[in-house]
């Protein structure tokens, strides 16, 4: 495969900067200078065979952060390593594990990765280093794809077991007696991609690790825990919450980096009156195409499965020859997202590493540390929703020396507009705090059942920060556990508790997608139950590798969607109706113009209709109804009720609530430093529970992870920030960057900006001087 000099990347960028139609959209351009490596000698204790194995891989010295981590790990300290993309974090745990095995072949290590792909990468890496070192190391994955004979060998002879939290939870811990060799000799637990263990998933995994360490103690081992993470604001706090220990922080990155250009770009303004702008997807493909034509390996990130398929179609079409045929470069551009089969994803990863794949259009499935080699360009179609995710995606380019390019193409959303107006937020600001709540009662009780199944509880034994006796007594009332005469608590049910718990908070089951186009039906992908309502409902256009499939039938009970290949000029987008009912109020306080509250709510969501939207223009060319059951979710929310607006027209109040709510939702995602999709919005002109108008911001995950409580505490900041956002917007009467466009409200005689500011002023928001007259 032919390679190009790094200067070619810079040359393509220079041409783009000279193109007026492209250059006028650049809001911010920063060049980050190359950084030299800071290195240290190998430690004296390192086995000469491992030293030779590293030399064979052209590693003759350690980066400073690697040496620091090794010093701490080898004296028994738990550590959390937080350095940049491609900084060699994996050597921080590979070297101690191999050193331990060189000294004692009976030693064991357990590696946890959030995805199968990462686990398979790591097995290949540690096997390669072990072989180069002349060490015979039995390292293997243990996941859902592992054949039964290999599972048996791994249980008995596996020295390095690489798995994911789901398998540890459901297949290893409940059967720990078959794994006694692992648990008796376990020296190291590795938790890589620590920053992904947030929210409900992180809360579940923290409890899985509680169960793991409890079983280790039963077998007499106390392993060192090594965590590795992308840059987040609270790595030590997150690692402590996840593991129950206090690790040392290693964060002084000694790895080198090449020159990097970071550009923030906005689509052209199409209609000043509405604030409507061109498509971020179209502009992202325009940025990617020149680099692909120049042979530069490029990754384009879309925010959803549908956007990935639209981008992939646009990029391939842009690379077609004049006769419409696909030349070699176009055939070397692939899609990558959840729902593709594992064999497809592994093939794409190999192609990126060896250069056979020139470009890839991906969701955040490739944001994590899957080894895909060194790429030249990363284009982000829309702000990914967090600083950490943005830096991870941008970091996919420049994983080697040489010039690299990262381009963020903003969408029309309010948060994207904020990022463009404040580039320092992404480029210089502190990344988000990753938050989890391992003591969420729903989560804790589920894992307490699993822990009791695995080992009986002693009287007064803690599970988490408190003794578990009260919770065990609660479980005993339903017959799950029983207390024996010696005071110990034993599992008493016939059920297998771990099988009833999904760590990832979505539905336990997936919908399988079956292509019936040919003579023999074949499975082409899968989608989780929640997403199936909007992606594979009957008459949907399902996109897979830029190929269109019509969904002929969705068998909801059997979890199967039957599709056939079609060629149409549109895709489908589903609407979901959400209703909210408060269950319990945790805190309540009078506020200007009403009351602020936070508590537990029941969310019911129902997929209602779908729209047919043309590729390129997003023109609505038709619609249809969706007939699927409603799904309920119990979670937490922050809400405010409005008093003293009896004299308002109902339609004006409705517009004001929605407009103010949307602005508050955008501001909350910035203030709390979370993905905007981590917050849902429901407004009601007459909320049944309060008999008053209300704005609700809820967490769309079971039980919540503490965001509602933080919004409640920052009530005044939310109102002030929403007023500032709306007042500063340059549109004439509402747009996607503030309240949403006027057309969405169905009341063309009502200005949503004016009404939203009027409501925010009534609620006590401090309005900028320019907005006081309007309000």
C-alpha cells in the first residue's frame, strides 16, 4: 500500500484554506506545535527477556508516565493513568503483568474492557510482547464469542484473562468455584477505558467490582488495580467510586505528538429570519473528500447510526467517477457503528491498521482505544456532546509523528452554537466529571442478590459503604435470602440473579435484523430494543453500509426485523412522545415566580410517527404511523412550576414553556458538563400533579445518576444562562440555537424568543439589557 509524505496533509489543508466557500465557515483555527518525548531508562528490576522483547518492538526507553506508573505498581500501589491518545498507556500494565509471570508462572491477571473489540486488541498485543520476550504466556479472551473448548482451557490454565464487565458479571463471578485458580493467584486487575464507566453502566460495574473483590478476599488474594483513562476532570474520584480504593494519579504525559491543526467550522446561514443553516453532515463530507482524494487516511464521526449512513453515502457519492462508478478510493471507505456484525467490524479495524481501508465513517464506537493505526484527519459532524468525547475523537488523527488535522463541524443545536462562540470551552477547558452512583438502590439491590448467590454474607459484612444486613432483611421478606442460626445470610431462591440484570441499562434483548432480499435470509445486524422503535419499525428505511433496506415486518415479540434491499431517495426519522408523572419529591423550595423541585418520576415514551426525509435537503416527503407498545422508565428529574401567569394566553404560555425549557436544557448540559442527550425535556401547560404550568428536565436512564439534584442546586444559574443564550442569539424569531424555530410551534403569530424571555423574567432570571424591552 502506497504511503504519502506527511506534508501532503498540510498541502491539502492549505488548498482548503484558499477556497473561499470553505474558508468563510472557519470560526476558529488553532495550530498546536509538536511535542518531544520525555523518557526514562528501564527499571533495574525488569527481566532481561522483557527488555529484549521491548527492544524488538523498537522501544528502548520508557515514557516518563510509564516509568512513574511502573514504580508505583511494583510496590503494590493502585494507580490510575490519565494521558493522551496513543501515549502507550497499555505498557503501564503489560510490563508488570509479564514481569509477574516471568517470576511466577502461576500468577494470574484479569483485564476488563468495555467492549469485545478492545479485549481482542489487547490479547493480540500482550501475546506479541510475550512472544518477542521469549515467554510462554497463556492469554485469551473470555466473551460471548469464545468457543466452549477455549472457555474450559481459559478457566483452568489462562494466565491473562481478558473479558468485559458483562461476562464477569454473568458468567465468571456466579461460577467462581470453576475459576479458583484465577482468584487464588490474581495479582492484577486492569480496568481500561475508565472514563466509559459513567452513569448507570458505571454504577453497575462498580457493584460488579465489589463482588469481584469480595470473591478475591474469599480466596485469599488482594490484587493491585490499574486503571487507564482518557482525560477527564475527576479520574481519582471516578476510580475510587468504581473500585472502592484510593489510587495514585499518574497524569504527566511523556509521549511525543506531531503538529496538529484544530478547526471549528459552521455551516452557511441559509435564512437569517429563522437562523436555519446548512447541513453539518453535508459540510463534514465536503471537508473529508479532499483528504480522501489525496490518499490521506480519514475518519468521519457521526452522532447517530442514521447520520453515519447518510455521511457514508455522501462520501462515497463524492468519490464516484464521472460515469457514476465507484473507483478504488470509494470502495476503500467503510462505515463502522453498533449493529454491524463482529466480523465486519474486525475486518474494518484490520483494514485501517494495514492501510487497505482509506476512510471510515463511524459513531463513537471508534472513539475508544481500538487499535486502528495512525490516521491523518478526523472530521466530527456535530459536537459529540462532551469535552472528553471531542478530544477522544479528535485524537484519532495524529496517533503518530507528522501533521494531523481535526475539524469540528457544528450543527445548528444550541450547544454546538455555544461551542463555536466559546472555542476555549473545548480546546482549553477542563473536561467533564464522569459521574456514577454505585449506591443507587435499584442497582445495589440487584447486585446484592448476585453477591449473596455467590457467597453467603457474614453478619455486619459491608457491601459498599454500609453493612448489608438491613438490605438483606428486606430481600428476605420476598424469600430471596434467609438468615441461618449462625447469623449468616444465604441465597434461598431458585432464580439465577445475575441473569436478570443488564449492566448497560438498555433492554436486555436486541432485535435481530434479517435481510430477505436473496434466496436465503441472512442476519445483517442487530439493534437494542429501545432503538428498534425508531430504527426498524415497519416501513422504516434502515441504512447499513450506505445500502438501503425497507423494513417489511417487525416481529416485536420474537425480536426480529425482516428487511429487503431497496433504492430510494429518502430515509426515515421517528418521533417519540414522552409523558411524565412524579412519584416522589426529594426536595422542594419556593422560588421567584413559582417553585423548584427534584425527585423521582415515571417516564412513558411511545414512538408515534415517522417522517420520510430526502437525502441532502432533508425535505419532508411523507409520513406514517408507528404501532408499537409504550416503554416506561423510572428515573429522577428536576422541575419548576410556574405561578402567577393566569392572565397569559394559553398558546403564548405553551410557546414560552417550550422555548425556555429548550434553552435551559442546553445551558444545563454546559453547566453540568454532560452530553445534551443525557437530559430529557417535558413541558406541560397544566401539569396534573401540580395543577400549574411546569418545565421538567429528566435523566433518561433508570434511577438517574445525580444530575437532577445538581440542576436543582443550580436553579438560578440555569435561568440566567437560558436568558443569556436566547438574548445573544442573532436570529429574528427563534432558531435551533436558542428556543427552536417558530415553525416548530405551529403558532406563526407568536415569537418564541419574546415569550421565553418573558417567562424567564417572571421566574427571576437576570436579563441582559438588550433583552429587557422584549421581555
